[in-house]
C-alpha cells in the first residue's frame, strides 16, 4: 500500500466515522432540546438528582451523564459540549461528569467484547461502576469540594 493510498483510506475512514457520530449526536441533541422545551428534562433531572447528589452536582448534570453512560463518550460528548456552551453546568460538574465517564465508558460495547473472550460481564460491570463512583466521589469531596460555582 502506497502512502497516497494510506492517506486516502485514512481520510475516508475519518469522514465515515464523523458521519456515523453525527447521525446519532445530532438527533440526540434535537431530542434533548425538545425535552427541554417541554420541561420533560427538568422532571427527569429532578427525579434522578439523587444519582449525582453524592458528588455535589446540580440536577442538570443528570442527563449528560446518563447519555454518556448509555451511548458512550463519543455520543455523550455532544451533550456535554452543548451544556458547556449554554452554561447550564459549572466547570466542576463538567469535570466530574467527564471523570465518571472516562472510567465507566462504553459500558455495553466493552463488556460484550470482554465477555466474548471469556470475562464475567457482571463482575466487569460491577467493578467499573464501583470504581467510577468511588473515584468521582473522592475527587468531588477532597479535590473539588462543592461550592465552586464557576460556569464553563
């Protein structure tokens, strides 16, 4: 394979990947805006605030965190970036969401991959989830205590 062919395939692969991400992220962002306009997002965030409360995060952090957990960092990033641009979350909340997702991302894909090679999926899920909760809690408690409300 020549250098020109390599770069051509690499470029086409990147364009295809960006297209695949856009196909999921754009409708997700539109869906989120509709949910915001109908105040559904506020109700969901209010009911699930207990999930982020131990980290000292605002209820607005629930939705980007849940989307990142379910769809992964690449897709959740669209919502996290949007929240940062809108200023609905402070830098601390954005950092803690990102930290949690770095430890506990690609929950479905990674688990299925490791199960395919013989790992126990439940043990893997439990360990990753516990590690993400413990590390995020420790950082939120000791390195970034609540009270810093600087917006992104």
